[in-house]
C-alpha cells in the first residue's frame, strides 16, 4: 500500500471514530461516500479503527484511574478532618466492597438518599410523608 493511500485510510478511520457519516468523511478527504464505505470494509482500515478504539479505551481507563485516585485522596482528607457523615461513609464503603468483589456497582449511590431509605425502613412513617422525603 502506498503512503498516500495509507494516510487516507488513517484519516477515514479517524473521522469514522469521531462519529462522522460516510458522506461527511467523503467531504473531508475528497472522496465519494461509496468509496469511503468500501474502504471501511477493508481489513487494514478495520485494524486502524481497532487501534484507535484501543488507544481511546486506554486513555479513558487511565483517566478513570486518575479520577479514582483523586476521589480517594479527597475522601481521605475529609475523613482525616472529621467531615464525613455516617451515611457518606456507608456509601463509600459499599462501593469499595463491590469493587473488591469484582462486581460493577449498578450505580453510584447517593449516600444521603440511602440514609433516608434506611430511616424509612426503621420507623413507621405515613405513606405521604415517605413520598415527600423521597422527592427531597
């Protein structure tokens, strides 16, 4: 494959990963949309697309790890300064436990909401009052 053709394949793969249609990619690289479609079917272009996807996934994962470190560091400071409520600690420990079990948390839980829900389990509250508390 010559350098010009390889360069166009990289451009097509790049714009494809960015979510552009074959028509939009064609306008960017100066080709007809059907040519773009055919090139996207080639194994060499699919390999480039997979390479871009892998790189994007690695960058995303690295960013998530960095964010996780920052969250834990900030949480550590809150714990050290005694600024963590029991409901916040409960939510944080639940997520850590789920992570240690290699289970993906269904959703990041709102510790305050969980505390309200636990309160509602422990006390007899009128149904209308329960609804008001859930809406807050």
